[in-house]
C-alpha cells in the first residue's frame, strides 16, 4: 500500500512508442521512461530514457517501500520440465546483478558509484541481488535445471576486466 505504480503509453507511430512508469511512495515520486522501436516483425528494441534511480534518495525509496518480490507464474518452466522428462535440460533466463541494477540506474552512474559512493553501490548490488535470487528460487522450484544469467552490461568495453573482477564478479558469483 506504500508503493503505487502508474503507467502511461505514448505512441509515436505504429512501430515506435514510449512507456512512462511512475512510482509514488509516501515520500517521493520516481519516474522511468522507456522507448520502444519495432525494427523487424518479431524484434523490438528498448532504450531507457529516464531511470528510476537518479540519486541515493531515489534508491532509499526502493529500500523502504518496494514490496516483497511477488509469486510468479512459472508454470511454463514446470510444463517444459514435464515435457522433457529426462531428455533435456530446462534453462530459463534471469539477469545478473549488475544488469539488474542497470535497469534502474544509468550504467555510467553505477560505474562511478563503485568509486565515489561505494556504500550506495554495495547496497544496490545486494538489494537487487536479493530480488533476483527470489526470482531464481521460483524458477528452481518450478523445475529449472540451469539458470542462464547475463552479465553483458558490465562487459569488457564498458567496465573492463579489472573493474569487473573488483566490483562485479563477487556479486555475480553469489
């Protein structure tokens, strides 16, 4: 009840649109804008134009008011497990920790947080890791054999191997 989300859609054309999500807490309003472009019949690219977490006080709203991770419908995983039986592996996709944080905060800000505000960086990494682990546990409980996790946002072109090993790898391993 302390976390109210609204969503508005703006169509630019039949293949281009934006979705604005607003989170209202008792203390603050957070906003994110995503732009979508259908580039092929079955492919849509998305770009975040405005992120929810612009500063530390925005993240504090997540810490204080974000509801627990919901129980999801993972019946597709269970059905796939049942269909495959012992003939194959079920390997759904989840995000890595750095990727998860990058959905809510600009990548360049996350990279700088590791140096300029390491406490904020650590809190965000742990907070979103816990949320992702809640999701992963539901996938495992539904019958997943392997969880594929992406860490591509903190790749060698963006973060570099030294940054990755010092500031990302330990969170991804967990």
